[in-house]
């Protein structure tokens, strides 16, 4: 089973355990809201575009409200657990792994770390961390496109053949902040979970404050 599938299953188990009203790291969203978001993203071709295009955000909100009325929370979670419908683009072989590995990991952590007693960092398999690192190399500049300073991502515990820390230049600028952590935690930081990610920020205090105040959500 792929990591995307195991994260889907683990997240749905946690949804069931916590119920519909548990807090998440997504501001203003409960577990019910987050489960609905994931269902719309995979299954509703009318509602999903508003997740990327702000002019359509109102339609997405309406579709989410309709979905919450259509199914009780437990049934919605059960549908999400069984994966995308056959007509969904996410059901195409290979798409689930490419599109949902990061998505379900991040939202699983949104629930794990969203309550009053956040759950700690998990030790993920080496191949998962390597996957996350490759994705950061591919999308690092997109993740930090709003940063008004230089950002370097440094992979803790990993060095190049020359003995230097393995790193990615995610954005350029006269001031530089280095974000140090394992790839999965760097991925959380890059996706806007800046206060929840277990990373170390190295740089001038003013630059760190500027980075922390930047909305990194895509």
C-alpha cells in the first residue's frame, strides 16, 4: 500500500476517533470541514475549482455546505476512506500517489497537531522522507513565491558528497533565512504550517519575523 493510501486510512481513523467538531490547524475549520474539503477536492468537479481560483471560492463553500447536509459526518468519512469515485481524475492510475501523498500527509498532521494537546512529530520511513525532499526540490520556489527574502531549506542529518549540508534555495533575497528540519517537517512549513512544523529557523531576527508573517499557503 502506498503512503498516500496509508495516510488516507490513518486520517479517516482519526476523523472517526475525534468526531465532527475537533479543531484542526486549518483556521476556522473543524474535522467535519476538513473531511468535506477532501471529499469535494476528489469528487466534485463543480466545487473543486474554487479551491484554486478565488473568484469561485463562493461556489466551493456552497458545495461544501450541501455535502455536509447530504451525508452525516460518519458516512462522509466512510466515503472518503474508500477513495475517489471511478469518474474522478484521482482514480487514474498513478495520480493518487502523485497528488495525494502530500495532501493527505499535511491534512493528517492538521488534525494530529490541531488540538489543545498537539501530537508529536512522527518518524516516517526513509523512502517517504526522500519523496518529500524530491517534491521540495521540484516545488520549493512555488511554495515560497510570496517570501520577500531569501529562503534556504536544509535537510537535517544529510550531507552531500563534499560534506556540506544538503539544501535547496527556495527563494532569493539580500536577507536569508535557513529552515532546518527533516523533509516532512520542511514540507509542513512550506505549506503554511509554520507554527506547527518542527523546524529550526536560522537568520537575523527581523528576517525570521518577516518569514513567519508571510502567508505561505498556495
